[in-house]
C-alpha cells in the first residue's frame, strides 16, 4: 500500500469533534467541505455552547469586511496593538502562535463567508478596548453576523441555545443608539414568552429565553452570539458528511500503542459509545468545575459564578491532560471575567452593564475605590492583584440608578427582591450593613460625586475608555455616559462575584495550528484543540472582546484544512 493510499484511507475515517459550540461546528463544517466525514459529540441537549450566549463579536485585524466598508487597517498596525496590550507578561505569549493567528485570521474570516457559513458585518462605532494603545482602531475590527432568520434551521431551531444576556433580534446599531441596558429593559418589558433552556428562566440570569422580536418582526431574527452560531449551524446542516450527536459526553480518549489518539469513548443516552478517528477538542473552558476555577483563578465559590452553559466543566482540559497534554496558565488578572451577582431567581448568576452605568461605583471593604470601576479589564486586574487583592468587593449605587436603570431582572423604578440587595437611608448605614467602613464610604462617595458632576474621574479614569462609554454606558447621560453623582437616598449595595463567560484563558497548550502539545512542546499525534479549551497563549496576557471567537474560527479553519487534506495557507 502506497503512502498516498494510506492517506486517502485515513481521510475516510471520521473526525471526532468534541463539543458543538461555534468552534466545534466550524471545524466539522470545514472537514466536510474538504470531503471528510465528521461526528460532533455534544455533552448537553443543545448546540451553540458559550458562543451562543455571547455578544457574537469576532475580532480580526485587516479584514476584508472593514475594507469593504471603507475602513483602513493593516496587519502591522494590528500586530502593534496586540503586542501593546500583551506586554505585561511576555513569558506567556507564544510568538509563533501570535503571528500565525494574526496572518491567518483575515483568510479564515473571508473563507467562512465565501463558503456561505456567514455574512459578516462590521459592528459600527465599536472601538478597540485599549484606545490608548499603539495600533488601536476606532472601529472596523469587530465583526458579527448580518441578521439570520431562525426558521432556516428547521427542527434544529429548538436545539439552539438562545442568549439570555443579549436582546436577540436587536442589532448592535440599535444597541449603540439606545445603550446596552436600555436595549435589555425594552426587550424584557415587551417580551411575554419565556423558554427555559438552561434551568433559570429569567431575564438577565443564567437561562435561555425567546425574545419578543420573533413575534414583532413577523419572523425569527437572530443576532449576537446566537445569530453567529445559527449562521454556521444552518450551513452545516446542508452537509451530509456531518452528524451531530447531542447528550454524548466524552469520557475518555483512545490511544494506540504508539501514543497516537485514535478515537474517543462517550456516554450517550443508550450507553457507552466508542468512535475511531482523530479528535478535535472544542469543549470551551472550566467555568463549572470549582477545582479548576480555584487552580486557575484562585477564587472560591463565594467569589465566583458563571453565566456559561453548565456543560462547561473542564472536560477538554482533563481529557488532554489524561494523554499527556500540557496545560498553560494565564495570570488571573488577565482573564476576561466580569463583575456580577447571584441570580434574583433560581441558582444561576447574572451580569450586565449596570456597574458601568452612572450613579454607581465599586469599593472594597475599606469603603474605598481602587480601580476604573466601569471597565472590567481594570476591575479584574486590580481586584485580583496578587500583592494587593481587594476581595470582597461591592457595587454601591443611589436611588437615581434604581429609577433610571434597574438591576438584572428588576426594571427601572422596580423594587429589588427581598434580601437580594441591601438598602439603607444613608451611606454610613449601608456600609455598616454590608460590612464596609461606613464613614469612609461617605467620604469616597462625596469625592466621586464632586467630580462625576463634571464628567471627570481624576482618581481612576472612569469615563475615559471609548469602548465602555459607547457600549456599556447611558448615551443620554451628560456630560459622561458612565458618570453620575451618588447622592440620592436611599442607597443600595451588594457584594459582587466574578462571573465567568466561558473564556477562561488558561487551558490546553497548543501550537499555532491547533495541535495539542505535551510538556516537552511536541505535538500529540491525532489530537487537536480549537476554541476556548485551548489556552490563550496566542495573545498572552492581552485581551480584547472578540479575540476568543476570532481565534476560534481561525483555528477551526486551520485544523479542518489539515484534517481534510488541504494545503496549509
């Protein structure tokens, strides 16, 4: 038997994709487009994973969509930006993977559009996170889908995760005009249909929901992460070479005598199933595994929750480790987690832009501010600083915030559920009730309010991050969309938690082409990883919204091409 014949026979063996999130679906689609069968094994009863719950932002420098819309960018400027935001921990940055991602990402983005998996559009007016960094762009690098009608999914529409965190059917253009919180509230007030996909059927909490736009628009428009996943799923369903098996949790990787990964064993509804073929891990991250959360973030359950699907239990990380795969750790201060809270109903968690809205601030138990408390990047970095941690931390707001914005499932002007927040007539009493220095809390609020009235924060720069101002603040609030005095009683507060979103940063170590590496840096034959199960060594300690999704579809492009026998781009 010739080498070519062996290779041809190998390509008839199915590729086993573990996880039906965006990266997994894209990998399976890519494999099928190259003529090779793929079997997707998904632990839960729904497809979409963490990506379906997200904002659906894919970040890509020098992309063809921006060029199509008249926005100038180039790869050298893009590289300068990523390096500028990743400089603090150069030891965790993989140079080869960085350059592979930056140079291949524009090709991948165009490829997925060319094959009909998605029609991209630039998110208007959305600036790079770090507007002060060299190479930052005011708009053009964030991509999302043009609206897709969910009816094209047929029976799979009911198996698609629907985000409870974004007003599905609304576009980014609408949201940027009205403000993110206003879009949430409008959607919540008009919606009368609740579908429980994840156990907590409440707006702004961990759980799924259908949105009013389905009825109002006379169709089923899908946007944000749900829409991006729907686009890829719709294209995938046209391929006969792909099979998706739901409720199949992979428990073990199979190896031959030489150490090559040759298949996987899963637990399905009818019992164990063994499948043979190369394996691609696409299980996302570790949000619902307390041991891994403690190992990677140093956080206990009292300070951590997650809005990601509960199927994100670190399976891919443990599977890779079981066959000698190396695990890479990114500093906790660089992980994209958000300030959030325990759900108002059920057992889930929630987050939203309310911490960045006017008339609010974040303090530690001393009653002092310590960070730009409208900007999660700075909140995480300062709160979890190894030498100066600020746990526990608290959100403090006045009654104007309650009247104008509400919080989580509580609409503007609504009453918070009993026992969910602490409310007191004075800041001093609020501090004492929360276990905060009440006298210092009064002083902190007075200084904050004095400057907020002028739209300034000389202490920590709240209101200076363009991305936050445009995406998270109140565009109607002047002179600054994220600043307002904290002076109108009663005053309210709650202890915050950090909330994971399915992007854990630490994870399986891979090279720039998605091969899983062992501790010596050698590729483990037959094993690949795409999406957030793979550590973000590609961009090291730097992070920008959209990096994870953008890298995920790039890795899917590379891995599916290799497994499908395509030449390396």
